[in-house]
């Protein structure tokens, strides 16, 4: 498996993890004020999942970018 294929597999897993974290945060919001003390932990988990997903997307974009354009970025 090459780098691009590996990144695409990672993106699938990270996307599923981010979606689950988003759903967990949504579920928590619907149950408030029950478990209000876990807001920060659940929100941090969602933030971390989406942050990692975005980093991997940028990494894949850089791999897929034509070589000549990489040096022309502002």
C-alpha cells in the first residue's frame, strides 16, 4: 500500500471517529443538564478528532497536489 492509499484508509477511520464524537456531543447536549460536568471532556474529544481529521486531509491534499504547484503556494 502506498502513502496515498494509507492516508485514505486513515481518513476513513478518522472520519468515523469524528462522526462518533460529534454524535456523542449531540447526545450529551440533548440530555442536559444531566451529565453537564462531562461537557468539556466530550467536547475536547470531538475537537481532537476533527483536528486530526483535518490534518490528515491536508496531508493527503499535499500528496495529491501536482509537484509543480507545491512550490508556488503563497
